[in-house]
C-alpha cells in the first residue's frame, strides 16, 4: 500500500497538470446528465494536429538536426556575448517550428554543457532565463509553435497569415527586449573546445520516436475538453464565466495563465468567448510573468534544477524580474494598439 501511495505521489508530481485536469473533468461529470456528448466535446482536429507535430519533432530530435546546426555555429564564436546570443536565438528560431517546450528540452541542457565547457558557468542562469523568454516569443510566430496556439488555431480557423499579424507587434517588442538584455552580457574572449560528439542511434529509431511523444499532454487535452464542455452545460458556471470573460479576454488570458498556465487558459476562454483574436493575445503575452504561466517556463526550470541546482534561487529571482518586466511592457503595447 505504501509503495502504491508513493507511486501515486510521484506520478502526480511528474504529471501534475494531467492529474488535476483529469480529476476536475471527472468531478464535473457528476453535475451534468450522463449522455454521449462527452465524445463531442473533444476537438479531434487539435489532437491530431498536435500528435502529428509531436511525431515530426521527435524525428528531428532523434536526428539531432538543430543540435548539429548549433554546434557548427558555435565554432565561429569567439566571445561570451556571441555564445549566449547564439544559444538564446536558436531557441527563438527552433520554437517556431518544433514548439517552445521541445526547443527548451533540447537546448537548455546543451547550453549548460557548453557554458561549463568554456568555464563560464556564471552565465548559465541568465542564458537559461533568456532562452525561456526566447522560446515563448518564437512560439508566437506560427500557430504550430506551442500547444496553446494549436488550440486557438484549430478552434478559431484564423489563417496562418492573420495569426502572425495578430502577434507581430508583441514579437517585435519582445525581440527588442531580448537584444537589449543581451547587450549587458560581457563581451569576453572564450575558446570553444570539443563539447562532445553526437551519438546517432540507428536501432529502434521508430520506437524511440513514438515513445518520445507526450501522450499525457494529449490526455490532458481530452480531460480539459470534457471539463470545459461540462462547464458550458452547467448554467451557473456558464453564466459566471461568460460575464467575466466576454469583453475582458486579454486581461482574463493574462491573469488565468499566471494561475493555471496558458494551455488550459486557452481552452477555458475559447469555450466561453468567440473573440479569438483577443484570447490569442491574452494567452500569449500571459505566458510571461510567473513560473507557472507557461509549461515551457517549468520545463527550463526543472532542467536547470537537475543540472545546476545550486543556482535555482538566483534563477527564480532573475527569471521573475525579466518576465514580469516584459509582461508589463507587452501589456503597454496592447494598451496603445
């Protein structure tokens, strides 16, 4: 019994969002009449698109396509500012195509290794902070850059071009912010030596690809679809959420993201409002701020703690200052546009 409890606690820690989503979805089922509508709540287009993107990403990850590119670029770098800039902007570029979460999973450990190799561990905290911001900015460029944008893209039927234009001002301002912070990185000479060869494993390639897919994320989406579908059919919650959300989509997107992260926020708000453009703005700039605001934030933090635990408090301080500052700036952009 003790082992079962320990396993349950461990699973909850590893898959907190899924566990809470599933629990809330089950509870919500007791407040609506049992019927066959549960299956109709699920946006299968979103799930299929997300699954296909995950497969493509796993193929690229196992082929080490982006990592090979970064290694070639690093050979041309001769100073600390250049090194940090490359590590930061590769997260921005890669998150456009392989999602912000996966970009950080690949490049944060690689960056920590690279900085340790050149004996500049003092730059790890600021680098990972900026990489996280860069990944959250890059995912705004295309609707396939993050799970919350995939939800909004399939729900709203907004075109790629329109999606890009909605978030373009926020992407530009965020890039200026990143460049401004990077200018404070000291420009000191470094010598990048061999940081290890990439080991290609040909055996069981397809098995590794399918095993790498985050199936719990897909199950989380299903649980959230059921939860929000049930809430829409409970008159009390339907009225409350509509009164709060409609007309305040951007502010609600930012606030809710700080509490439950922007993926559940996207699903919640889009269930009660058709002002998709405002929701898209709210959940994307809402990804900045607290550590919880985006799953990408938690991913980079967990990697840093695992690889460089002694600096976690310093990381939380710098991360919070930079993210809250950027969030305030982006809210200002929204106010004047």
